C-alpha cells in the first residue's frame, strides 16, 4: 500500500525596513503544491497569510496547521494553530501583538519563517510539478500530469504517451478543441476529487468517453443512477449519446411514471438494438422520436417538454 505524500512546506520572508514600510508590507508570492501563498504585515503588529488559490471551481476549502518563528528564534514557536481557507475567505491572521513587532526586528528587518502543513482539502487538485513528467495544454492553460498514472486510467493517453506514436517522446501534449474547464474537472475526478454534479457531469462524461477513461465513466454512471435529479429523458439521452452501459439505458427508461408509457412496451432486446444503432450511426433524441438525417426510428407522444 502506498503512503500518501505529506503536504508540508516552509514559507520564509524578510520584511525589510519594516518601520518605514507604511501601513502594509507584503512579501513575495511563493508557490507550493501548485498553490500561490503570500505573507503580509499590517500596522506593524499583525501577520497575515494569504492563500491565492484562484482555480475556477464552484467552491473549495483548505485546512492547514502552521508553526511560526520570528527573528533568529527559529527554535521557539511563537504560534501554533490550525486555520481554514476557502474560496470566500482567502486571508487569515497568523500572529497579532498589541504593540509593535519591535522585539523581533533585526537591523530594522523582520524575518518570518512559517511551517505549513496541509491537512484537509476539498475542490483542489494539487499540480505537483516534481511528480509530473507530461504537460497537457488545453486552450491557454497547462495541466501537469504523471505519464504512467494517466495512462493506467485512459487507453487514449496510454497509446499516445506509452505507445509508438511520435507523441510518446514529447513532454508537452496539446489537446485541440478541448474546453480547459472540462479538462480540469475530468482530471480532478481521475485523481479522486469529487467534481461531478448537475453542471459538470456531461462535460466530464464527454471527455471520459473521448479518452476511454473507464473509471471516470463509471463514476459518472454512478452519479446519474444514484444522485442526479435530472429528468429521465435527459439521462437517457446522455446514456445513448455517450454509449453508456446498455443496462443503464434500460434502467433509465424503466420508470413508467417519468418516461413515455410506450417505451415500457418495447422488448429489452429491441432497446439494446436501438441503443447500438443510435451510438454507431448518430441518431438523436428529439421531441417526436429518435431521428437521423434520413428517417425516424420510433415515434411517441408525451406532454412533458424536452429540457
């Protein structure tokens, strides 16, 4: 069994000539585990830590333990606490004194050393550059991945990264016509994050099918069966469009209260044949039935509009 890598790092910052720095003095932005961090001193007596995570997600949160040392007293921990960051709260007070930080200044400068350990996170996928050997580019964004890991979960990437194609020798792969937000969410699910919801499931499912990522497809199927509140018609349409398990398609049409009653009279084998034809030949689900450019396979009537 593999041991999870501890997410721990040290932030060091020297605030020079602090007394003449004004109300606020800000340190340099430093990136650890794919997340930018920044230290600030306010009013000369309050130390802030800012988490500059700006990934376009619905929400995220992060819980960290911190240990603070100031000046040359690195063996003396002035503050040890647990703090939480979130998409709605990026800045936290680390240390505060009633009086000025004079006693910790060395030649007018404040030396800060902060040990940070990430305990819990939600909605964040860590882009560990040191563990990545391939960069995927979608749009104007880069995604750092591990060649072996992504190949184990996707036959598409296994072919281009480990096969005999020219791409297998490259460290940068451009993915054309791929929405970077959808790719981010797809990779998050691939790495174990919970990103599947009503707004994201189709985008994730589409990429999972393109890249033949069976684990991600399975998680999308599980969401559609057990958690999604979408109508049966929407679920059925996605099931056929993305060639999901035939039993899943049959399951979506089995609820006679929500689906047209005529569907329930069609033998299962005919449904399997219909699903196969629609997946292979580009059939589409419309208000009047299953259609392609030439004909209508099945017509039905119902009052509920297609969403």
